[in-house]
C-alpha cells in the first residue's frame, strides 16, 4: 500500500514539474516569433558545442527509463534546439541507449526491477505479444501506432523472448514517424513559423486520439482471441 502511495505522489510531482516547465518556457517559445531572438537562440545552441547534444541524449535516456515522463515535450524541445533531422537522430540515439539499458536490466533483475518504474500489472493486457509467430510484427505495430503504451512495451518486451538487437531495430524504426513529427513541430516553432506549427500540432493531436482508440480496440481484440 505504501509503495502504491509513493507512486501516486511521484506521478503527481512529475505532472506538476512538467506543467511548471511548460508554463516557464511559454514566454521563450513566443519570443521566437522575433527573428532577432531566433538568431540569439541559434547562437546559444552553438555555444554549447559538443556538450549540448550529450545533455539532450541523456535527457532522452532518462525519459525512456522513467516512464512517467512524457516523451513528446522533450522531442519538441530537441526539435527547437537542433532542428528536424539532427533532432530526430539525437532522439533515436537516446531512445536506443535507454531501451538497451532497460532490456538488459530487466533480463538480469526481472520483475523486481520493472516494478520500480512501471506497474507490471499492466502486462496482463499485452501478454498476447509472447506468441513467437506474430510477436515481431505486433511489437512493430504497437510501437508504430500513436497512443500505445510504448514505455510499458519497452519494459515488457524482454519477457517475450525477442533478441535485443531485433527489438532495437523494430522499435526504433517504428518510432521514427512519431518522433519526426515532434522534432518537425519544434523546428517550425524555432523558426517562428507558428501557423505551420499549429497545423502540425492539431494533426498530431487528432492522430494521437485516433491511435489511442485504435490501440484499445486492438488490445481488446487480441485478448479476446487469446482467451477464445
């Protein structure tokens, strides 16, 4: 009971922190409408040198490990800082390293490690992924569809019997459309192109909602097939 209470407290704190960050950076984002501020921001990024990308990758790794931290705001921020494609590369690098760490640690320490970061009870809904005949294609599909519990999937995948290298290839490729949309959005914001940014945001939001609905129906269907 105590551990559950602490998880709730940590989730609430994480949400408060993320909302506070969003409020804090809003004036900065709006200031990027001005070309002078855009140039100042680019100069600031250049001044970070090699340390900028390293810090960004470390933040992305942390987001993958601590599943309660939402990935999209971080990906958008990376897009603001480093543009669409360089931002995509940095995000994917962080995702790959973070996923590798989780995979290796879950294989070594099992459910005890998992319970420190995610609620393993949610694994019950995706046990159909253990079917080796359809496992790889289903993992790809669930990482590709917006709105799926990708962080839960990362912690669950080591239990399916999939090899680490295969999991990394499948999950990384499947994540590309979602991540590139976020870094593209960030890039448009950094250029002060707010009209395009709003359109991308709205389209992404609609796709995300449809993805959540599709994901729920997909999981429900697979669980019915398994129990039949």
